[in-house]
C-alpha cells in the first residue's frame, strides 16, 4: 500500500464525510460551506453561499471568515480529496465540527444541487493586484468591491494628486475629479499629477492622462467646474466617498453640507507650512455617530484668518504625506476594514517628526448634523481662499 493511500485511509478514518445533499441541508441550518479549490476552478462554478478561501491560504484567512470555532464547517473541493486534508488542518486549528463533502463539487454539480458562477478577477487583475489578494482584509472579494467603487476627489492639487494616484493604483473603479483650474509651473513643487509639458492644460485633463497611464482600467470622470450650491448635489450624488483636497473655505463648507445631506463620508484634510491634519466627517457612521466640519467651525473665519498656500507657503512633501493618508482612509471605508478617523483628527508636524491624535467631538446642537438639524439650502460664501493645495 502506497504512502499516499495509507494517508488517505487515515484521513477517512478521522474526518467525517457527508454527501452533497447532506451538506446542503446543514448549510441551510447555519453550517459554513468552504470551497477550498483554486481560483480557476471556482471560476467555473461554486456552491451557492460558499466561502471561497482556497487551500493555499486557508490557514491565513479562515479565522477572519469564521471566528467561531464551534460552528459546523463543511469543506468541499473538486473530488473530495483535498477537502480531507483541509478539514484535518481546520481541526488542528481548533474547529470542533469539521466535515468533508464526499465527491466534491463534481458530485454536487452532477446531482443537480444549486451552484453559481461567481464573478472573479481576470489574469491581468490578479497580477496587478496580487499584493492585495494576499491580505485577508482585501482578498478577491475586497478587490472586486474596490473595482465597483466610486470616489470623488475635490481638487487635483497637492492633496488630490497623491490621493488620486494611490486610489487609481489600488483599483478603485471610478475616480471623479472636480477642478476648474489649469496647471501652473508653481504647482509642480507638490502637485505630482502634473508635468512641465502640461502647463496651461486643465488640471482635470492632466490628471486623466496620468491616472489612465497608471491604470487603464480605472474610469476617470472629469468635472471641470466650480462647485456651487447649484451643482454640488448633482456632482456628488452616486459617489461612495468624497476626498476633500481643497484649500478653499467656501468649498469646504459646501462639500461638508452636501456630504451630510447625501450621507457620504467626507475624508477631509488640510496642510499649512510644515503641518498637516486629516479626519473623516461621517455623521452616518454606524459604529458611532461622528460630527461634521460645522461642528468644529460653524461659520467661515474672516479672510485674514485663513491664508492660502500661495500666501504662506507649504513644504512640497506635506500634501504628499497627508494625501496618501486620505487615500488610506478612503480605501478603509470602501473595504469596511479597520477604524476610520471618525471622531478623531490625526495631526502631523513635519519639523518635529511626530504624529498626534485629537478627539473631534460632535456638536449635538450643530444646525447641519445635530440632533435637531434642519438641513436648508446651501450657502455660497464669499471666497476666502482661492487655490487647491
């Protein structure tokens, strides 16, 4: 008797085997069905409702997918052999009730049990996003979610540039960009979406060229216009996340008010000389209700209290540091991973080389997101600052 045959005999004696029909009945009662086949096999079909973890990464991903070790787990492969090995591994990890589906998916399908052809990444996407696929918090399902997502960046300047680059690289399917300005040579010290050759080109078009060159599968939607109370809802509607990259106080208030009204998370940031800050305004966050920009600043300050970058300067790398953090927050929100900066503000002091975190309290009396908020029309404030960072 060959070693492999002895090994299989040992596994069959240690692991309970069930028919596909029995597995389907147990699944309907709450058991977890795990398909451990490879991605190319699963692409041909998989039992409905199965977790598709793959044998190669099963040990790394199963505890996140099934944290309760007391749940009944049913393991299926193509023919019923790999599932025995996978079931043994799960038992060693502490799962008490693990069973293997005899005959695997071939028998499941031949017996006419329900299956589906799941949406999967093509070969190009698997190669491009291979490092994402290794992360349990992302994986194939998360990557597909990113590819279906829509993020709107307000401003293609210093903050919008790194945020857009990394969101495009991550595979966010649709990136909207709002900017009315053209590329100026003074922008190139920090606005890395643009180049010397594109001076006087609209920033929206320059951004499109850069992002499509980086990732041709990303759809870039340009909005070459000023945001105003007349168009803000039309432009923001349909997006999952807004990334505020403006250095323009009236526009910040407009973005805030529209995001609160439409229920869109607002990844807000600002830079000043050698300092930067980032937070997420999201009153509708399900874990704990956050505040909005007006909770901190109910009305704009006088013009002399809000100088722009063109007046006081900014270290070129500062928008890069903070803009990348904005991209990270947007990706976390889209994936439902980790804790977004809701109710917290992260402050970076480049000269001191340190980060600090501050609480951002919601104002229950805020007229826009408070307990008795009365969302009225939008206010187009007089311009206080006039450029993107």
